[in-house]
């Protein structure tokens, strides 16, 4: 992809590395369901009803990786048709990822050590919020509101990338404490990962995406003063 600048390659590489463990780790689980060797620890919920988790893994994979390409300015400017085509795939994948996540959250039976009330309601609220952000981003681009389109899809992406941040926080905790977090502590760490992602997304919306007012201020300053006329 020669159209990308060095900074865009750096951003894309960072997102791919950041997403590696949850996205590619999930693909190993899919291969296991397809008859491959058992690499990941046994998950009785997934073994009993594998379809929702397979759908969640595949849709999340598409959403996170294709979604990263959608944020690159060179692709949007030089390949608008590809950007629109990828955007449709990303929107469908994001809704499937959130919808399957909602299904698993509500219908799978989790032990309290893996999902308490805090984590349950956070997953429910954020799942619907992710779908809402995607739908509103589609409505925004149809009305040619580029800012709202970009802002809402970025918020949806921040929610969808929660698993990546949760992975790094969990690994950091295990390195520091030597044990895996469970119960309320695990719930709080999982929710804090989403909160951190959304905070970063809002900063990016305001710093990078918000319409600049420089031109309007400059035009005002160039107008001749009527004082004393």
C-alpha cells in the first residue's frame, strides 16, 4: 500500500500489534471449533453454544482490522470507493460484534468471578451504545455531516477495541501481582479499559476531528472596521 505515509503506516502497525492478542487469539478458538488442535483453555460456555462466540470473533476481527484502515486519510482521499465499500463491511461487522456480545452477556452463564453486576451492565450499555454510534454515523454520512460520522464511528471503534485494552491491563496486573484478577477487581479493570478507550476517543474527536474555526476567525479579522465611519 504505497499510498500510505510513514505516519499512517506507524498508526496502522500500532493498531495491528495492539489488537493482536484478542483478535488473533480469537481466531485460534475458531480453528479449534472447526476441528483444529485445542490451543486455548477449555471454555464450556463456548463449547456448548459455539455459534455466538464464533460470530463475535469473526465480526470483531473484521471491525478492528478493517476499521483501522478506515481512519487513514490517504485511503479516504485517494480511494473513496474502497473507503465506502470497507465502511459498509465495518458497519455490519461492528453491529454483529456488538449484537453477539450482547447475546453472550445475557444468555451465557458466567461464574460471579468472571462477571458480576458491574461488568454485566457495562457490557449491556456499551453494546447498545456501540450499535447506536454505528447507526448514527451512517445517518450522519448520509446527511453529509463528516464530523459527526467520523466522531461516532471513532466512539464505536473505541468500544470495540475494549478487549485489546483489557488484555494489556490484565497482563500488566499479572506481571505486578503474580495472580489473575477475579471478582469485583476484574470487573473494575474491564470497565476501566472501556472508560480509558472512550476518554482517548473524545480527546481525538476534539483535537483532530472537530471543525477548525481558524478560517472563520481570520475572515472576521480581515473585515474593515466601521469604527469612526
